[in-house]
C-alpha cells in the first residue's frame, strides 16, 4: 500500500469550510479513482493546519492519479481556503493494521458493587 500525505494551512476561519469541501466533494471523487483505498483528514484546530492522507493500492496508482489531473483538480477545490500552496509527500505503508478498536476490546469483569454497612 502507498500513502500520499498532503499538508495544508487553512486561512483564518476557513478550516471548517475546508473540511466540508473535503468531505462533500474530494472524498466522493477519490472513491471513484483506480486503486484508491481510503483517506483521513487530520486537523489542528488551534493552528488551522490539515494533513490529508490518501491510501492507494500501489504507488503506480497514486502516480497515475496525479498524472490524470485528478490531484490538481482536488487541490483547486480548496486552494482559495489556503494561506500557502499544499505540500505533498508519498510513503510506502510499511506496517498497517486494519482492525477496529471494537475488535481489540477485552471484556472486563463487572465492576465491584459498593456495599453500604
């Protein structure tokens, strides 16, 4: 698996708008792309910073996605909400864990009942 990481700095007061655009238009468009496996949009509300992580079956899928113009189209959707151009990096997903937190929950014994004398 391959991860593309795009770091963005939202203009003051524009972080919520950026999140909405990502959720309503960028994500649905990504879901139609060959090799797309998922995404996270991480936000730092105090600093208006966002990190978009998209996951691809292969690095070739991510590169084809960029070559097709898709990536630039998505950046253009949020460019007016940013203070600087986005920074893009790519990484091999060397370790991955797809279990959910619910899968990891270990049932505990019932808590002790309080006893009043």
